[in-house]
């Protein structure tokens, strides 16, 4: 019951203030227009080349126009870090996910970085991990940080902090646990202190060991 209440509260916070005008190339979800943030596209040829050299994968291309689900990720479209792709959060389905909100200027994010790397490496094929670089004006430094952290999973960019503000969190990092149907089942605020903490939370909330 408490988990359901927490998921509902997280959804309400996520959806609050997600208004805006979609860009000309923004994808559209069933039941309404996808909101595209005002972030500058972090997809210059230099950044794309930097991401590729760093070994960071490109963002996935989820099935377009997935029907939004209750307590799910919002239909917000964000650019991929060092790529020309955009991903609509509500389209991410099919496998449990760990979504981490971070920034290269965030000291607690740096502290938890190795634990996320270890978990992502161990959970490959069972749980998808994705980062969202929040309110970060320096995408080149963000790629450097992700590479130095040993992260080998994709990252989106929310330069204007749309999600951070709408969730009304005091700061980052924040990690969302999302089930295979795209529903937010848990929100962890603050840095992880061990890879085991991530494993335990994913096992408890997503049923993945």
C-alpha cells in the first residue's frame, strides 16, 4: 500500500508543470502531444564524436506513440547526450528500468557513480539503466564525467531541469525504478552508498534478482 501511494505521489509530482509547445520534429504519443523541453540539442558533430570515443551507447529507439500508463513516465521528449536522437519517456517499455537523474557538477552524483556502474554491468540483460543529465550547461563535461565513471549506458539531457522542478525534489541525485509496463514503482532520493543497496532496492521493488 505504501509503495502504491509513493508511486502515485511520484507520478503527480512528475506530471506537474509539464507544459510547453512541442518542437516541429517532436514525436507524438497517443492521447496528446509530447512535450519537448527548451534544452539546446546536445548533438553537435563534436559531441557525437566525443560520445562515440568515450564508448557511451546511443539512446534506444523505443516503439513510437506508446499509450501512456497510469503512474507511468510522463510523455516528455528529451534529447540524447551526444546524439541526434530524442526519446519520449512514456515510450520506454518492455524491461524494468533504473533511471538516474544526475549532473557532472553534483558531488553526491560523483560519489554514487561507481555503484551505478557496478549494478549496470551486473544487471545487463535483466534491467535497463539510463541516466538523465539535469540542469547541466556543459554537455562535453557531462560526457567526460560519464566516461570517467565507467558508465556504459545511455543518457538523456534535461538542461532546463523540467523533470527536476516538476518532481519538486530539493536536489539530485534521484533514481526512479520503473517496471516493464513503464510504471514508476519507487523513487529513491539521494545518493546510493553501495552497489548492494541498488541491488536490494531493485529486487524488492522490481522483483529482479
